[in-house]
């Protein structure tokens, strides 16, 4: 069996240097590194990750849990996932995807001891998966928040995001602003935290404007977007602007509004929040978006988890607002 | 230390039954399973995946490699990834994501011995990563194909897909059909296999129609789509229909065509191939798509890899064409 010593001898370096390259624990000059990589390949050395894991009782594997990655691929969610995968790799960890949507299956996986830590997405206000994580003893970081703000998390700062969206519309003289959020399978009062936080920020931000609150909840699909357009038309005809926090419904909303004979932005302004610039650009007209800091938050979530695992002191709470990227869907209110 | 025997005693079942539940190797009655899960939780039993891996010299982890998952999240690619993650879980394996785009980093990861097998995406005609895989001895399945058809792969049947798209347009009397594909960073002649296969299928399928071939290659972005619209307008004014195999450019193409004063489908028909129905629906007008069998192929790729690992005889080559889903972007040719 080929050992690390064989690799070191072949590459004419110390065993420690081979270890630095293999573990990514220390910078090694590119030329030296190339020599070591070549020796590894020539000798067909397969480092025994498993033996290392057994010795350290660590696997250097993180899991990312999302209940329905397959059914609703969403540009922003994917940026979170990929940001986390990159962040993990940068710290020398691997990220496994667990598209898990039942608690039992989750406990089963946690009991397997495969992963050192967990990133949890689509976090609900009261989330039984968090209870399972706490009782399993496996370290975790939430992407999102429960009602318990003490748990470690990274999240979009929805309060600031919604306030900025309202301010932007207000600067265009909008007073009657509606909100469109996402209907989920969760029971009422126990939705993903973002939905409740968005709604409460919205109610706070529009209060000084004196308009009637208008909250519409639809599925995150094209059909959901068309439903929102029609509800808006029928129930809230006074609204001159909409803030949408439902990426999957954004194209349907723009289409539905047009199908009802209203032009965007002349007769209705739209801001799509917590989405990507590229996604908003695809829609007709190109939407003004509040772009989610998703790649960054994904990476920070992985970082925070690795910090936790390695005993590095770090802030367990990260909140970053979305960034306004003007498109062609916001104009002056018709009064 | 809590052992499997402790769990079996607590749940009042045999050790074999506990093992069936933990390994997913045999169906166990739900009530029994619940009892075992409860015992695992009460005893806080963490099964030593690492010890099991050491005993079997297997980790039951598969890696999925894609060179640029982060930079270009694409609805169809995500369906492949999630299909593979589900497929792996169904067979009792975990899927790690390796967003790796350099060969050296890849060799480094393979040398770590973490994974039992690899799924490789965005496969080029001649792909140095495949050479690395072959020399590493790690089993793999390609999602896509090199020029060497003997390697194990799953892929979209692009030849059939393009022929069906041309047939559909032909049934609407189109004779002058253009093709829009994707520009990549790969050197000419060494693009991802799908691009060369699409082009050659297109040239074969339009030959009997007598029209002038029109192949336009643009980036997979909204800007790329607008560029395609403009090139089409200037260089191929006779084209009455376009087949697009470039999901990222589809919204930009539809917008660009409209911006040049041409209506879809009255003056130009569009079919978007190798994308998702939901994605095509977002565009104005809703695109007629050839929907990619991506969730299915992702799952079959994981299956084929596990079959290979477990010595199950199986077809190493799977080709499935896309499925036509009519939208509102195809109409009769204006002659």
C-alpha cells in the first residue's frame, strides 16, 4: 500500500508538506504543490479519508437540507446552495445535498454519523427539524430563522429590504402599495419565517403612507402570479404598486397584469424582492429587483458552521439586506 | 458506547431488523420502523458510518462534478442535479457537490478517497477530466458524452429532439429554420458534446427542406439572446422559425425579436429545446418547448453509477429525447 511517506519521498519534500497540501491546512508554493500532486498521481496514492475520519472522529462533510429542492428549483435557492458548496470547499469540507422532507428520514440520516454539521434551509417559525437537530447534538446553522433568534443563523434582512422597497416606491409618489408573498404547505401561523417577517415589515413600512394594507398570498408558480394579478385587480384596484416576494410568481404576475389591460410601469409598478438580477431581466418588462445576497449568505453559512466545528469564535448571527437593482418596472404613480 | 444491540433490545427486535432500517436494505413494517427510530433517538445512538466505511472500504458517497454551477444556475441543470441527489438517496448513497473547474483540484479530490464514484456534467467532446477519472480508477458515469461512446453515460437524445422540433415546424410550413446554440469557454471543436450533436442533427434535419443553414452561437444570457435576435434579423432575414438550444438566452431572444418589431409567432416562430416547461411559460409569449428529461436522467445517472459500484448488470448507455410541450410561440410560416 502506498503511504504518505512514499509520496513525500517521490516528491522530495517532507511528510508535513504533503499533509499541508492534502489537508489544505497551509499554503504551499505552487511548484512544490504541483510536484506533490504529480507524485500522488504517479503512485496512484489514494489517501484514506475514512481512516483519517476515524482517527479524528470527524468526516469533514456538511449536509445541506432543503425540503423540496427538486419540486421547486428557484434561482435564488440555487445561489444559496452553490454559495454553501463553494464556502465548504474553501474550508476543506464537502457539502452533501439532502433533499429531505420528512422528519423521520432526517433523524435516520443524522443518526448515521456521516456529517459533522448541517445547514438547514426553508426554516419555519416553529420547525420540528430544528428540534431534531438540537436533540441529535449535530452542530448546525440555519439559513433563515425560527422564532428563537438565539440559534445560529444567516438570513436576508427582510425588514430593511422591505423598508427600502417601500422607500423606493414612495420616491415615485406611490401611496397604495400591495404585497404579494408565497403560499406554502405549512400550516397558518407556522410558515417559513421569511413570510411572516416580510408581512410584518410591510405593514410597518406602509403605515405612514395611509394606504389600505393589501396582502396577497399565492403559489410560487406562473399560475400563482396570474392569480395575484387578478386578485389585485378585483380586490385592491387602488394599488399603484406591488412588492413581490415570490420569485416563482413574478413572470406570471407581469403577464397577468398585462392580460388585464394594465401597463407596467405606467399603470402599475412592480418591485420583485429576494430574487436575482438575471432572473428579473428575463421578464417583460425587465423587473426592478431587490437582489438577494444569496451566494454570499450561502458561503457565510458554511463558514459559520465550520467556525463552530473548529471552535473559531465568530458571530452566530448574520443579516444582510437585498440590494436594489433598477429595471423598467417602476415609474411614477398615476394619481 | 451505545451499540446496535442496545437499539435492538430497546425496540424489542432483532439486530438484523435494526440493520435493515439503518441500511434501507429491506422493507420493515412502519410500526416496527417507528419503534426502532424511537429507540435510536432515546439512546442517542449514532451509527458509525465511518467504521462501516472502513470495514467495507466504501463510503457510499457519490460526487457530482460541474465546472460552473455557481456562475450559471440554469433550471435544467438544477433538475439534473436534484434528480441525481434523489436517485442516490433512493439507493442509500449521498451525493456531494463539487463545483470544480480545474483538473488539478479534481485530482486532489479524487485522491482523497472520499467518494465511491463520480457523476460528471458539462462533458466536452475531448474532456481532460475524463482522462483524470480513467487514470484515478474511480468509477464514473457521464451526464453527456465525449467522442468516445463506449464510456458509461446518460444523455439527452439530441438527434431525435432536433428532428422532432424540425418536424413540428415543418408541419406549420416552415422551410427556413435557424438554430441558436450556446457559446462556451471551450476551444472550438472541443465544445460540450451537446453543442456539436445539436448542430449536426440540425444540419441533417433541415437539408431536405432546401433552406439555407443558419447557425448562431451566443452566450447563455439575456444579452446573448438579444444578440441572437439581432444577428438573425441582419444575417438571416429569410428565417421564419428558430430552434433555440440555449435556455439562458431564451428570454432575451423573445424580447430582442419584439424590440426589432417582429411578432412571435406571427412573424417568427420559436421552439426552445432542452429546457423546462415551467421556464418556457415565464417568457412572453409562453414558449413552445422541448422539455428535457432532466430529473429522470439525473436519477438514472445515479442509478447507473450505483449499479456499477454494486456489480449489478445494467445498460451503461441511456439516451432519452426531450418532449414537445406546445406553448404560444409556434404558428404558421408567413410565406
